[in-house]
């Protein structure tokens, strides 16, 4: 059961707006952006939510009202593979109103979805909701700052100032458990070369201590930001909530930010699993990814946390340019070394997706050896982990292939969304020429493409210098 302070009855004159999350409730309710949009929409209109695992996304979560009875549907696209469900919902529901999509995937590249939605919102939508829900036709959306209908030559991404945090939220059983989500910041101060967040939520913004909400009636809070431990007052905030008896779950942790005090506070906050993302076990590849956390820093963090956590979960990437089989197998070797501090370790492996707007956007998927070599390396690492009693979470390669095709495609990949197999689109996994116009170049995220290309070339020179 959830606690929803916003739910209201429909009154004549209010526009009916559907907020659709084409994925599971557990992810949707743990999304602070959606919480904020829902709260604001219910001040402007009559809004209900739709989730893929409730009525197949065809009826509202609150009252079971069919989607076709709403005037506007706002879809939040967090993952490229959610496009399939979004298309299915639109087809099956026979929705005839205005269809708008937003979210990180749209900010990345909406081109494969042209023809499916009437418009896209590129940016953080909070300040623009009033204008959007007032539109009576798709044509009226055109001209609103941040809106892309397919006709605009260039669209500048909209971002908001972080003011006062929302005081009330829906409390449901989400990805962080039953908790209040506290958004500490947006954007990131780091420069990891593979990271889309750093580009599409720039500039980094932190919420001030005095703008944080007063929280009542829940036992747990989740601290949300792309890299929450980089908040200048992270320790103070953590301490504040721990001392008031809350369980606290940070959305992620950076190994180089963990010290004795933070480790103690996390234990008191009832964090059971220490989750870190070293990304690679090769010092050279760290330079390519610009992750800026050495193995010594990782070992140091895990040693500090020794005896305080039940499990260590480590996120790694595979398919990085210049990567050798030895680099991949070193992941298991290092995990073996860390077992003496935290005996239970899980490795979660994900292929690198060369995302639009990042300096790695010109790369092919899978690294030098392509998909076949990627598969071979994954199996070798899996065997090595099993041999040493390390839990291994294997990536679903098909999902990552689909993700890459949809993230970097244009209208020509839309057949994929109409049931065509991905094998017809494998060419989309190749590299791009540096001077080629890319489908997402029309979005202005505030960086210069020439500078991004310089960054790419300097990262590739690291590989060439090391003689990979
Ligand atoms: S990967 Fe994490 S630390 Fe690196 S830029 Fe992205 S959000 Fe920041």
C-alpha cells in the first residue's frame, strides 16, 4: 500500500493528464523527477499515474481509468528499452490525445521516436509544465522552450535552479524500499568519459542544507544525486539524518570519498551492502574512462569498511577500447584480494555503451573484437568468478545491443520498435566518422562538439601510447 497525499477527484474544467512510466512501479516510485512532476501536475491539472506492471500500463494506478480517457499523456523514458513498452501502451490503449515524451533518453536523442510522439521535452520540465498542459493541440506545443516536434533545427536543453525541496511525496515500496527521496543535487562535478549524466544535467547543482525538507512519518530516506558523496556537506547531511534515527540509503558512493567517519555513519544508517563502481581493473583503462579512482583507493575504502557491511557489490564495464583479456580477468583477481575485508562480493558487469554527447560517442559497441569477443570475455570472467566464490551478475547482451542502437539511431531504426529483429540494425553498432553529422547534434547541451572531439582524440591517444 502506498501513501499518496496528492490524489484528488476530477473536477470539471481540469485537464486530464496521464503520467506514464513504461516500466515497473518499483523504479517509477523511486524516481525523484517523477515525484516532483506528479506533485506539480496535481496543482495544475488532474493527474494520474500509469505503470507497466499495473493494468499493463493501460489503466491508471489510482483509479483504473483507461488511458484513452486522458487528454495529454506525458511519458517518462528512463531507459531506451522502455520504448518498446511505450509503443505497446500507445497502440493497445487507442490513446487519441497529445503524446509527449521526456526524460534522460529524450535528452540524449529522441530521433528513433519521431512519428510515435507528437513532441519531446528536452530538459528538466518542472518550470514548463503549466505551458505544456495548457496546449490544446500538438501545434501549440511548438515554440515552448525545450520542446522538439521534429521541425526545429536546434533545441537548447532547459535546466532548472534547485530551490526548496518538495515537502510531501508519495511513499511507496520502491527501489530503495519504503522511503522519502531527498534530492541532494543534479549534474556531476566529475568528468567520467562514458557518462551521459555529466553532459545532460550540466552544470552540477547542489541543494543547500536549508532547502532540504522536513521529513515525518517514514523511517527511511534515500539521498539522491548522480554522485551524492561529492555534495560539499555530504557527511553533515548523513549525520543529521542518522542522528534523528533514520535509515539512510545513498543512491551511490565513490570509493575516494569514503573515510572512517562515513563508514561508521553508513553502518548506523543500516546500509548492508557497500556498492562501488571501479568500472575497470586496468590502470590504463581508468585513464580512458577518466574514472580517477585507483585500485589503492578502492582497496583503502573496502578496508575501512571491513566488518561493517554484509556484502560488497562492484560495478565493472566491459568492451572498453584497448581492453585485453588480462584486463578483464584482473577484475576477478582484485575481487579475490578484497575478499579478506568483505568476504561476500558480487561483480556486476555491463558492456560500455558509447552514449551520445559523451566524448566516447564516436566509438563502436563491444570494443575492438565486437560482440563475439565480448561474449568470450564475459564467459571467461564468469568462470573465474565462480572458481573463486565471487557472485557474478552477467549482462544481457541483447538488452545492451538494443540500448546502443536506440540511443544512437535516427528515424531509420524505428522498425525495431515495430517488431523487426535487431540483427537488421547491427551496422548501427559501428563507429562514427569524426566529421559526420550525428542524429543528436541538434540538441544544445552547452558543450562544443569540437571540444568533445578533442577530448575523444586525447583519450584515444592514451590507448595508442600504451601500444594496445
Ligand atoms: S559516472 Fe558518476 S562520478 Fe562519473 S561523471 Fe557520471 S555521475 Fe559523475
